C-alpha cells in the first residue's frame, strides 16, 4: 500500500482500519502462545504502537507485518512468563477467555483453544508453541512461518511435526459440544447436591482435578488424582452453599462461572473423552476471573499513543 500522498489524519485513519481488520487474529495468536488474556491484550497494544510508528508505505503486506510482530513479541513474553510461573503457588492454568462473541478468537479454525490443550501447549517451548499455533490454528504456510520465526523451512517443518506428536501423546479425543455440556451440567448438579456416586460415574479412573488459586486458602495446591478423590473434593459443602453456577462459553466450550451473593468466586470447566471426564479445571485466582469477565471487544479501535 502507498500512503505517501495522504494527509496525517487520513494516514492514521487507514492505519486504524487495517489494524482493526486483523486485531482478532493478532489476539488469537498471542493468546494461544501465552495462555493469558491480559498478556495477549498487552502484546496486541504494543503491536499497535509499533504499527502506528512504522513507515507503513514501505510495508508490502500489513497482515504479514502484524502477524510477525505479534508472534515474535508473544514468544518474548512467553519466555519471561515461564520464569515468573516458577514462583506460582499451586497449579497454573491458562486464563479462560470469553468466546461467546468471537468463537474462534481470530482463528481460521478453532484449534489450540480449549483450556486442556492450552495447558499441554505450555509444555512446549515458546517457539514450538508459536509454530504449532500458526500452522494448526491459522493455516499459515511453512514458508510464512519460517519467515516469521526467522528459521529455515526444514527446521520449521520439524518443529511443527514434533509439536503435533507431543500433543497427540498428551491429548485424548474430545467429545462434541453437546456431550461436553451434558457432562458439565451433570457434574455440577451432582457436586452441588453432594452426590459422590453420580460424580464417580461421570469420571474416568485416572481423573485429575486442578485448582488455580496462586496461594488462596482452601484451594488445593497440588493436583488431586483419581476418581474417588476428585469426586469427594468436588462436593465440598462450604463451597457450594448459596452458590449459583451460570453457564458461560469459554475457549470454545461450555464452562461455568460460580457466583455467591452475585459476585464471581470461581470458574470451572472439564475435559472429557468418550470414557468420561478426565480433567476438572478450577480457576479461583481473582485476576483471571476478572480477565474473563472484562474481555474487551476484539474489534474495538486501538488506543492511540
């Protein structure tokens, strides 16, 4: 594009228009790499500032420029976040994101979005994660990914293949949305009424419950393993007393936000296969709940410097 003959106001208006067009995709890339709504929003804002201050007349492909800047910045943030998470108290879970208005969070395919898969992605290096996300969620070609990551084409193919194998070893085949919702509703109903037997029937023998509380009292600081222990923990009477679960759309799947006195106190969702629920994920950390509730529209105009 050539903006050299335009006025400064027209130039900025065009910059905003282009950025808004691709903002959902940029957030989607950053969120999948980072597993954090807040960090992804920060990356997107930084990319906007860079775009605003770039000589855009020299940019051949705005989407390539913006995708590249977002990916590289997200990798840098992910590398520093890994160090910060070493001091996290208890299990760390990705921040859930509200996908009710944008089901794919900017992706061409709703890949690498479910909370359980994002958790597995954390086991990959930031570069492996980025390569997998660009290929599987956004359908970027290998040459494009190689250019973005500044790696050889052969290396990129190997990285994506290795990431696929790792994720395939860790993941189970998911149930469809309707079955996921049925299992989630049945789980919450049984947990609220203290029906341990019904809960055990919904869970796989190797079920795991993870609670993200970062040191909050009454929040399990280690994974709870096994059908019987997960069922017993999930029926904790003090937690469910006067609690009101509300169904939400999180990461492309049904989830539940639990309220007490009209205040959100926890988010939960499950991962399930044909054999039943194998992972129960609880988010109690207030900042992560706030990030979910306060998700800003992906199409909103960026904040100018």
